[in-house]
C-alpha cells in the first residue's frame, strides 16, 4: 500500500472521506509538534545553547532526516502502529472509528498543552486507536495483543533506560572532568549539547514520524474501501509533510512544553543538558532499531530526572514530575475512553 503525491491531491479534492481523514491526521501531527516535539530541543533552549528560533529550525531539519533515514532502514515502528488494532471488515465503519480516535487524541493533547504538561502523543495515539477499536468490535477482539506487548516493553524501556542512562552518563562525565576548569569545558559541552539536541530531533522523527505516517496510510486504505492491507511503502512526500507539520506545531505552541521540561523540572547546566540529550537519543536509537514504539516524552523527561538526581534527589522538582506522571498514567485510560465514547457517538450519528 502506498500513494503518490498526484493521487493524494486528486483524492484530497474529490473524496470527502479522504479529505476528512487527512485533515484529522494533519491535526494530530500538528498537535504532536505542540506537545511532543519540543522535548527534543527543550534543553538546548533552557541552557541557552541555542535560541528558540534556531532550535526550531534545527528540529525541522533533523526531524525530517530522522523520518527519512529510519524509514529507509527499518519501518517496523510504523508497521506496529498500523497493525495494533483491527477495526473490522466494514471500511466505512472503520473509517468512522479511526476519525473518532484522532478527534480524541487532539482533544487530550490540547487539554494537556493548555496546562503546559508534556504528555506522550505516542501513548495517546495508541490509547485512542484502542478505545475506538473496542467500541466498534464490541470487545477486546479489536486489539492486537502481540503488537500491544511492544508498547508495554517500550513504556518500561523509555522510563528505566531514560532515567538510568541520564544518571550514569552524568556521573561518568563529572568524574572525567572533575579536575578540569569549567570554563574550558563549557564550549565543548555547548557544542555537544547542540549535537545532542539535533540527535534528539532526529530520533523524534524516527519514532513519532513513523507512527503518524502509519496511521495516515491506514486512513488512505480505509478511505478507498480497503480493510485488509498488510504491507505498505511510505512515500518521501509524506515524510516531508509530516516533518513540516511537526515543525509548524512546535513554532506555534511549543514554548510551554520547553519551559516545563527544560526549566521547571530541574535547573540544568550546559554539560547536564548535553548528558540528558545524549542519553535520551541513545535510548530512542536502540528502541527504533529494535522496532519498539516508545515515547519520546517519557525518554527525554526521565533522562532529565536522572541527570538532576545524579547530583541530589532534591535537585529535581518532584511537584512538576508528579503532575507529569499523573498525566502519563491517565493518558491510556483517558484517551482510550474518549476514543471509545467518540466512536459510539459518531456511529449513531452516521
């Protein structure tokens, strides 16, 4: 399954179902730029290694490179999201369920953004799709357990590895540089952090870009009446569109999340920001190679927690962490219920 740019434009203006699903998925990707993509550049901005404008430009370039490169090497993450639920054999009903899930995801993300809380759009996406699948199938038969297991692995991996690597890398750097003049190392770590921020943006594209492109191609298949498409090819124009929408979202509303992640959770020095970026990028690279969908939000924020805790536990603002953890905990049931209810309502209407 794939679609050329010419076919995309033709169907966008001639197929109402295709038009609606494209707008909804574009909205979800845009909101991801608001709430998820800013995590990649939060530390670069908070430590003043780069201005917000330059950080956003950097994120745009490396988000696309991440989407493009990882899709060519390994598109397993996109395939996992594509196959995580089964909306049944009725394409029209399945399209209604998918649309309901996307509405639920946007609603949840916007509510979190209003409070400046960095939620995981990856988990919102999975929860919304699952809630809609349960509604349309009348039970758990709409959930692909084998693919869902990968999500659980990813949740554990992003949390444990993120914190652990952030803590460990910071300790190693501090021991190596403990006798070195801080003024001499600041320039090195400033450049290192820029590289780390670019790496995070790259891995964000590799992970989240694939997830949303997988959902987009699911919408393309359903809009054309196909419910049993098992393989697909991601076109380059879709990679570009996904990257542009993410960047636009970050430029519009990303600063709230940058402030929470990069400034409120713990005060970071330049070398600590570099440690957080390198640690979280490494975790995302490992999970992408393994084909496990993980949350870039969880990975980056837990890495920052690990960096802060490496000096003293009290260096972390646990009140802010508590708010984020509650948002993470509530995302699965909250967005799942929204997807479930929205599907039931739209099925009655349409």
